[in-house]
C-alpha cells in the first residue's frame, strides 16, 4: 500500500491537502526535537530523554530501526489508524469507569472469580492518558507506558494493583485462553504487561502476580450483520515472569547503543530494513549526478552508505556528509582517510573516529596534537608511541569532555609511564 502525505493539522491553511513528504521527523517542533536523541544531546539535558514502552519494544525487535528512528530522527512508516479498535477501547473504558465510580465489581470479574474492582484513584486517569512514568536518573531517561486500566484486589493493604490491557480482534472461532499467547502475534502482549509491571514496581507500587488481557473478539459466525457488531468477551490471565533486573539490563544496553556513533546491525527478519535496503539498491541502478548526491548527504550524512561507490571516493561529497554527520566517515573510501580536514571533523564529534584515520596520520605527532586539542579522547586511537609523549598527553588531558560518550578515566588511555606524572595528575584532578 502506498501512503501519501496529507496535512492533518486542522489549523494549517493546507489542511486536507497533499504536501511534500519528508522522511525525517521535524526538528523545528520542540516535541519532535526532544524525541530525537542526537538533538536532545546537543541541548542542556535538564529534562530526561523520554522513551515509551513501544520504543523499548522497537529496540528489542530491530536495533537498527530503533537507532535510525529514535537517535537519528528517521520518520516511522505510516500505518492506517486503528479507529475501530480505539473506539472499542474508549467504550470499554467508559463502562469500567461507571463501576469504578460505584466501587463495584464488573461482571467480567465476577465471571472469572476475581475478587477485584476497578481502581478508584486520581492517578488512574494520568496512567491511562499520559502514562505511568519512571525516571532513571543515572541514565537521564524517563520511561513511560500508557495503560488501558488498573484494577485492585478488594480490601488489599497495601493496595494490590492489577494491570489490564484491552485487546480488540476479529478471528474465527472462540478465543482459547490456553493457546492465546502461543500465537506469535500475541507474544508482544506479554512484554507489554511485563513492562507496565516494571514501571509500577519502580514507582513502589504493589502489583498482583497476574496481569490480564480483556479480549473482545468480533463474532464472525453470524448470518446477518444488521447495525451491530457483536463480540465475545474473554479475560485472559498472565503470570508475570520477569524481574526488574531484566529491564534494567535492557535499558542499559539501549543507552550504550544510543550513545554509540556506530549504527547497529539490522535484524535479518526486519521487513523495514529489507525495504530500505532493496529500495536503495534499485535506486543505484539509475545514474546519479554529483549535484543530487551532494543534496542527499547535506540532508542526511549517513546516506553516504547508500550512494554509489564512486561518491564515497569523492572528497567534496564525503566532506559534506561528514559535516552533516561525522560518523559518515565510516562509509568513506580508504583513500580519504589521509585527509586531515575530514578526520578532524569526525574527531570533533567523537574521539573514536580517529580509529578510521590512515596509520600515517595516527603516527604524525603534529596531526595528533591538533586532534587531541579538539577532543582529548582521540588519544586512545593514536599510535602507542604518542601515548608516551608528555606534550601530546597534556593536551589530551586538557581537552577531555564531560559530555562525551566515554565513561572511562582519561588516565586509562595514556601510557603507564605517565599516569603518575604530577603535571598530568594536576590537570586531571582539577577537571573532576
């Protein structure tokens, strides 16, 4: 299916009309800019970077798609809105809100011998609209998850909360509770409930050992449709399995990927990556002019990897790509790895990029001095002989950056013979 870009902003003069499509998220709008990690890092970072439950799922599904979207700002593939399912969710919420106000058990709870009522608390509205949040101060991340509903075990002290998610579907036959999570398309629902539970635990809330899916399955075995769609309603329980440490580890790994200048490998089963790759290869069959190549890399330097090989040897094209995104160096031809201007542009972004420079530059004291004055951590990828050179090391120590992706002590990358040098130690201690 082909999607066209239609302006859906009702206050826009072009509302409802076709407008030029852009594959990147807008950085002119504050809300989008704060959702793109590479731009958020350039700001003051007073507010933590927000990642939703779906963002964490994307990371587990395909790290490359996650990186391109969340870090670089590639726009998500457009999909059709689930208007029928969303309408059903709203109606179900209204129904449960009535029982919430009356503090009575809903019939589905009684049918399933669940001694509970919809949770009556002012936070429920926050959790179901804006989401429940947890701020990881160490990583400066805010994790969020928007729930459908929260129930509570009657008379439980402390309050034992039940996490509930509504699901609308249309499958033939009756819903089989025992086989529901065997369906490969339903396995993600387990993660969804587990992640919500993780956020609850991080907010010091007590969670019932089971989460629930309230499934509404449209009945297809009817002779007449009329004006009504009828549903089978089934409550499916799920025994929680994951410990909070499981998600702590995932979030930590996610931070490492986001801070890296290397784009991660794609999941071999990722259809989005396959589509992008095949599309790029097909476009390469058309002879591209240099003017077009320059325009592409000026907009997104990382697109250098998808250009024909001769452009990766073209200094002007590579220089423009590196200016837009320094890690484009990794896709440039080896012949340009002796180019001082290109390498220094990369080093200014990350000392790690000196690794891609030709050996002749990494052995050149004059060049390495220039590089470490820009970014002290570039010393790690200089020739070992220069890690013993006090003049070079002093300049490197002076230019280490607090906000760099490196979390190591600068003393770890210099030669042991200089680690106790009083002049070097004086600068290191002053920067702490």
